[in-house]
C-alpha cells in the first residue's frame, strides 16, 4: 500500500517536472528560432568574416553557422540547468517548509524528520536520480558525445532504480531516505522502523 502511494506521489511530482520541462522546451525553441530571424550581431560578424575571407566563402559561412550552433547548444544547456535547479528548489522548499511535496501531500504522505539539512540532502539525491543525470546525458548528446551520452543515460537509469527499488523492501526506505536520514510516513503507514530518526555518518 505504501509503495503504491509513494509511486502515485512520485508520478504527481514528476508530472510537475514534465510541465516545467515543456515550458522550458517551448521557450528554448523560441530562443533558437529567434537566432534565425533576429541575429544582427551574428549576421554582422558573418558579413565581416565574409569580407575578410580572401575568397574562402565556405570557411566564412561555416564560421557563421558554427556561431548559430554554439548559441543554440548554449540555450539548450541553460534550459537543462534551469530545470535541475528549479526541481531541486521545489523538492527542498516543500520538504523543509511543509515536510511533503505536492504529490506526497495529495497522497497523505509526509517526510520525517523535517529540517533544512535533511531536506537539502534528500532533495539533492531525488533531483539527481529523477532529473539531473538524465539532463547531463541529454546535454552530452546535443554536444555530439553520443557514446558518453549513452553511458551517462545508463548510469541515470541505474541510479533511479537504486533509489526507487528499496521502497519495495520491508523498511520502505529509498536511497534518498537513507542518505538524508528520513522516512516516509502517513496515515496507516507509520511503523517503529520507519518513523525512528536514522543517524548517518
């Protein structure tokens, strides 16, 4: 029962992350589209390169194209960084102030003990497992590092499973719970092992 409620809470919280990702994707697409229609500084630079190319037109146009590509990649990277930062802040603020995220609140769950330190550690692990490592893999893919991107993607999947699967065990504590010294409790879910504060070295 707790595993089902925690899974439901995760889906609700992750839906919020996907909504943010969708907004950032639209904004990033618009920023990249603007490079094609409104880039006077790049156009001027491309024209200067053309005039000073001494006939190497392909080289000059290639530099202009590279400038566009570099800026586009930068916009994508900025979007992923913002996604990771906002996800962490959402997790940390909800746990530190309320002891629960939106998903956990809607499913009647809470995090104990509650405090800024435990919340920050738990938010860091949760953000890494759910978003951050995947974001790194996507950035590497955009930068053309295909093989490394696949390896990081596999590491992201492994981290997600290592964090999530222990919830199915008898103590119902994820990797984030263990590293932050917290437990997930709620109506009808409290057990001596789950609610006892855990010391971490």
